[in-house]
């Protein structure tokens, strides 16, 4: 019966690790994008509203 739990754990790792890496990479890229474009966040330029 241990192989059943092992298979479930292995499937969770195989699904969870890539999902976590994509989430972490996307969050890091978004933070770098916001840091680069901090000046465009002011309210003086209201053309995009």
C-alpha cells in the first residue's frame, strides 16, 4: 500500500513544483516591471483612464 501513497506524493511534487516555479518567476518579473515603471504610476497622466 505504500506505493499508492508514494505515487500520490510523486504526482503532487511533479505538479506542484512547476506551478510554484511559474508563480515565483511571474511574481519576480512583475516586481521588476513595477520597479522599472514606477514613474508611469503618477496621477498626472490621465490619458489611460
